[in-house]
C-alpha cells in the first residue's frame, strides 16, 4: 500500500470552444477507470464564479445544488464524482473564486503578508495551488487511504476572463509537482456541419492554441462530437495540436453516460495515463487490484442493462424547475440506478406543478390537461424538493391523487411537506392547513419555520448536511416498508437541505388517522424525518434528500422502493426473491 507521504498524481481537465461540453463526465469517467486499476481517487471542481458556494444559485441558472455530508452546497459535478467514484467529498473539494479571494483577503487583514502588495500573482495563484495540494491528500473512501490520484476539473472555458487566475495557477502547479505527476486532459468540440455532416477540427485547433498560449499543453485530447471520428480526423488533430494520435480520443454520443468509461477504455486511455503518470511504479495490494476488477465487471453489467430493451416503468416527476432537467439531476440518477438494479428501464414524465392547478385550466387548458394526463398515466409519482410558492398547490394535488388512487408515491423535502398538508386538509379536516413558508399568518400551519434558522441571511443558513434519523420503536415502524428497505436498521444518516419542518403539534392527529412518522431526528425526536401511510402500496416521504447518496451499484432504498412498487415487484423483493434472477451478472444492492 502506498505510504501517506507519497506524491499524489494530478489530472487536470480543462474545456474549450463551448461551456457545458462534458468535462464533468470525462473527469468522472477517468477517475472510475483509475479505480478499476485498484487506485484510490479524489476529485476537485474549480468554479470561477464569485459566489462563495452554489447555495444561493437558482437551479434554473446553474442546475442542481448538490449537498455534501459536511453541509457544503456545491456544484452538481461533485454529485457525479461521488456517484462514479463512490467517495465522500467535502465542501473544500469545490473551489470558487469567492472562496479563494475571501481566504487571501482574510490573510491580508490579519497581516499575514507582512505589508507586501497583495496581487493575483503570486498570492491568488499560490492560494489555489496550496488549496489543491491540501485537499488532494485528504482520504475520501472508507479505507482511509490517501488518494493516489486527484482529478481537478477547471470550470468554464479556456479564454474566459474569470478563469484566467486558475489557468495560471495550474501552469505554475505543473512545475511544483513535477512532470511525471501532472497530466492535462483538454475536452474540446469537433462539430458536425454542412449537409454532408463533415467533422470540423478548427475549433479544437484554436482552443488548443489558446491553451498553449497560456502556458499549458494538453497531454490528452478528449473530443466531443455527435459521431465517431471520420477517417483522418484523429491524425489531423494530432498534427495540428502537437499530441500523438494515441492521445486523441473520440468521445462521441453514446447510448448512455455510463458507456463513456467503456468508450475511453476501448481507445486505450488507461495505457496513455499509465505511461504519462508512471502509474505502474505505484505499489498497491492484490486485494486492491481485485476490488478494481470487480468494480469494472459490475460497471460493464450496469451499462449493458442501460442499453438493453428492458420492461419500462414510468415515473411522473412533479416539480417547478422542469424546464431545466439538470435541476433534478440527482433525482434522475437515483431513479436510473434503482430501475437498472431491479431490471427495469425508467421513463420520466416531467410535469410542471403549476400546470396541475385549477388556475391553469382557465389560463392554458391544453397544458392543464396534458399535465394531468402525464401524471395519471404514470406508474408512480415523485414530488422533489423546491423553494417558493409557485406550484405548491399543484404538488399538493399530486400527493392527493397518489394517496386516493393508491399510486406509489415518494415525496422529498417539500414533497413530504405537501403530503402532510394534503393529509391535514382532506383527511383530518384542517381545511386551512398550509405551510408558514407560504402563509406566514396561517392559523393552522402544518409546516413551520425551524426556530434556530436565520431568516435574514440566505447563504449556508439552512439545516444542511448529514444528520441521523432514528426509526421509532412502534409496531408500525418495525414492520414498515421503508425500514425493511433500509435493512431493518435502527438509524440512518442522510443529507438535509431545508428551513421548514412538520409542525409537531399536529403529529398526534395525523398519526391517529393513519399517517405515521416512522423516522424522527436522533437528537431531539421532535423533528419528523420519514412518513409512511398505512393501507397503501407505497406512500413514503422524507424530509431529507435520499437522492444525494445514490450510487449506480448502490441505489437509494427509498427510490428502490418506489421503482419496485411501481413495477409490481415490491412484495417479491421484501419476501427475499431475486428481482434480477434472469441477469448473468448480479449487481451489489
């Protein structure tokens, strides 16, 4: 096993031509392939925006805000890293311009620079390098091993003004760590244009020229395109970008993102990385190699299932950010992971919550009827989290429909709160029940503001991160579906992101009518964390976000339950039957 004072290898992933080109998937796929060798891997995402973190960013502007165990609100790419690499990252694995500048300015105010003029070079660039080196040495897996490789994704596009200090920092960093410990993967675009669909290399050539002008030369070119390389394209890129043909990789559109690691491995990226970073000089045990081989066999089977023509299960996601599906990327991945682990293909019906409301029927009847048709035609309903009043009544209607028609239902965060509001109104007779988030003067609030939360400061002030939830010692809880899905444990740790919670004053009335709060916070026992409805095939909700801990080979129990119930396999699974008995390779569940 490598010693704790070994030199970590660094792989930098930059992007050119356009933003959103797929750097995160390339970085995650590269890390996964290195793990299949038995190496330990960690990841860092550099975001050049001035925000301290992603917590105050709109999902419609920047996609999902991902939450880590330590409560860090970070870019959605860190979710990809955790899912692909099966690691646990911290807020320090996400570097932003705001964090770096705050650290340097704090040092200047303390007098740490001893009167020197504080500048971008060397102070900002040194701060970036120091941060990367510090975080790269922190273990991220259960084994506690110091990472062998750290993958650093440079957000933004080469040439952006805001990313210039980070490019310069990496230029200096290559000399700090040494040639054999630094590898640069540049992700670029090879567009297909014209009536005949000809691939063009000029954008990539220009991007590499810009990168080299800034002092960095790519060791690997990962070229995104709609189709595989045409004849001569690899050689042309090699000639004009000054890399050998074996270092140019075609990352064309695949059947799924889970096939990207397979695509890269088939083209020989492991051999290129091994040669460039001298990975064969690292020492690791036979057990580590065996773990890597097992991981690769599992991953190939998972990707194979994704490509197979499996029976389809439809889930309606009733949300308020459905126009940008990246707002719910962890929810989508959790559904995919659960579906493939139970031998099903997932189909998602996106339903804008506000389109379900009565006002929509008068405003836009077509959207209203389409929304109801998509929801009613689904095998299961999922209501995810969200902020703000828009669409809340539509979510309440979705929870009501699932409850009354015994449709499998999973509510997350706000999805749990609307389930409580519906039950309080229509079963308990509290007709004016609502959330204090949307009706501050509500006479009978079913959802209240958490007393310790700051109402004025927005960033980082919610109940964030991993918190323990204790299953209640009641007969219903002991026999509940949710508890069985979690393996009949007494306590679970899941990640939270909320300011409001179920009003404990109405819990007794709700439970007396059949809505049981089987999980509560382990600290006080007064916060409702998990609910389950009696006499229903699957009506479950959680105040926490189970989607944050899903893994391709380890789906979230709550999502697994939803897919099992929606596909008619739940009772078989709970009875111990193998729901994937016709598969050649078994996935670890």
